[in-house]
C-alpha cells in the first residue's frame, strides 16, 4: 500500500505540472486517474505473491549478479 501511495503522489506532481503547462483540467484529471490506476496495478501482488515492481527489482538484481567467465582453451597437458 505504501508503494501505491508513493506512486500516486508522484503522478499527482506530474499532473500539477501538466496543468501548469496546458491549463486543461480534463486532461490533467485523466492523467491523474491513469497514474493512480497504474500505480495500484503495478503494486498489486499476483498468484506468485510478487508485484510488478518486485519482479522488476528481482530481474535487475539477477542481471547485475550474472558474471561472464569466458573459457579459454589451452593445451596444458599435451605432449611437446
């Protein structure tokens, strides 16, 4: 719930900037509603007990943890 509230506050700030530049209240309200709905959808947990935000965090951690060890073939025990 905290993540959804933080997302909603973030989109409220964006909606304020939209209103300052466009002076269009309907467009501002639609942007605020889409932001609220999006933040709730991204933080709702699914059947695997993970939200979209948590899945993205796990993916970033997985890709950062991957190490590349290229194999270099050498004839170490060959006869000369």
